[in-house]
C-alpha cells in the first residue's frame, strides 16, 4: 500500500485523524449485533494473524529468490512486527488495568 493511500505524504509520517464516520453515535451496540467489543477484538486478532501470515510468506519468497521487490518484504515484516508490538502493549495495559480494579477496595 503506498504511503499516500494512508493519508500522508512520503516526507511526513503522521497518524491520520479519525473522521466523523468512525465516531459512535446513538446507543451502544448489543452483544448480539456483531458490533461488540469482543467482536471488534476478534476481528483485530484475525487481522494480526493475516499480517503475520503475509510477512511469513513474503520472507519465504525472499529466501527462495522469487520476491520481485525486497522493500515490500521489509514493509510487510515491519508492519507485522509493529502490529504485534501494539497487541502486546494493549494486552499488558489491559492486565494492569484489571489488576488495579481487583486491588481497589470497596
């Protein structure tokens, strides 16, 4: 995916802001509607698995000598690594938050 497709130019690396279409309006979705937190978490874990699989296949093609663009392999591996680091940090923060809730005295 080119950098321009992410909403940035090649000379700057910024995170695109969330548009109004991504904000939740109205009541929270119910657990059965597929828009729950668990459903979102599951889809993101599937996305992480896909990124890891893509990086592995790109690495194999580079090792086999069939890769046409080595920079695309590096991008795929880095994208998978960053996604895994993010998932790991989210897990750590979640465990810390739950531990803090359990330590709270009522």
